C-alpha cells in the first residue's frame, strides 16, 4: 500500500510539473504577428499556403460609438475560393472563434469590438491548423466618435 501511495504522489508531481511548464510556455507565446492586416480597417487578402484565397469586410467600419464605451457592433462578411471550410477568428489566427462556414457569409459581432480589432479568415479544410500560413484574409475594425453630438 505504501508503494502505491508513493507512485500516486510521484504521478501527481509529474502531472503538476507538466501542467506548470505548459502554462509557462503558453504565457510566453504571443499571438502571431499580423503582417497582412492593414490599418484603418482596409481589408487584406492573400493566398494561403493551401492555395485558398478570399476577402473580408467589416460594416460599418469605422463603427460609430457615441455612448462612451469605446466598443461597438459590426458585421463581418467573407468570401473565399479554394477552401472547403473556413473559420473567422478574433485577434489572431487561433483567437476566439466568431464563425465557421462552408460558404461565403456574414456574422454580426456583439458590442465588444474595440479600435484595432483584427478578424482573421482561416482555411480549416481537412483539419488544417490555425496558423498564419492558412490565413486567407484579415480585416481591422476601428471605432470613432466622429459624428456624435
């Protein structure tokens, strides 16, 4: 019985160390750079490593925000070719999932889009990974108080 308790304790320590290392590595990993996103909300597209191409828009962009919250709602639209399935992610190619689709479409955001929020259209056909290599298009959403009274 004493040997079994030692083995359980040893296993628990190993599990703790593995989890701790995973957390440390995860904290050091920064989101992929967004060399394809362009400032001011202009959409950007490119051919992904998979050969897929496409485009994205945010409408409205910039988002007029007059309530002092600095966040607003926009509609993200996408079109693509050469992919069977796409996902729209927020902030990085592997960021929060906004939408998944097998066809062109549009998805409304909630009231959480801040100035400089970048949306990524990812080719995920046949289990492709969520990396910059499979980014088909990006769009940067911005907010403005211009026109508010």
